[in-house]
């Protein structure tokens, strides 16, 4: 192999530099002091209540007063007493246990227990299943 011509480099040199400082680094106390010594312009802005929660915690607003005066009861409706008695009586008339009834309607035994104790939040689909399985009318009662 004979060499023809001088050896040349086909690429440009790559220079690796540090990244430019981000906004947080520019606000650093050391960077600000260095800029002051260099005579550069420094912009300072005082923000109202910056870094404090004074506005949120110190003053009472009208909304706070409304919330204090509010007496509305925000709870879910539970199974009425009449309905839970009807469910229990119909289940006992058919000589079923809670777990057998739950298996008939493809629900967990805990669901039947909650309905009979009055802790459940009424679900129309489950009530429909119970009506079919027990042969009683549960909706329309309060």
C-alpha cells in the first residue's frame, strides 16, 4: 500500500464546555456577588408575600364564615330500617343464610350483611337482584 498525498483530518475538533448556568444558579448568592464585583447590572424584584403563607392563614374570608355557619349534613343515604327488616324476613322465610343468598345473587356475603345491618349505601342493581331472589318488593319503601 502506497500513500498518496499528505494525511489529512476529515473532521472538525469537538470542544466540550460546561453548560450555561440555569436560572436557579444565576440567582445564587455567590453568582449575584460576583456580578456585583464585575459591575454587571443586577435586577431585584420584591414580591408581595413571597415565601410566606400569611395571606392564606391570617385573614378570614367570607368562605370561611359560610363554612362555619353551614349545618348541612353531607352523609350518604343508608339502607332504610324497613328495607333491612324486609330483606331479613324474606331471607328467613326462604330458609337461606346470608352466604347462600349472596351466592344466589353473585355478591359477597358481606354485602348481604351490610344491607341487613343498614350500613350499606343502596345500590339499585343489588336491590333488583335481591327482589328477584327473595320474591319481594323492596323499592318504593322508605
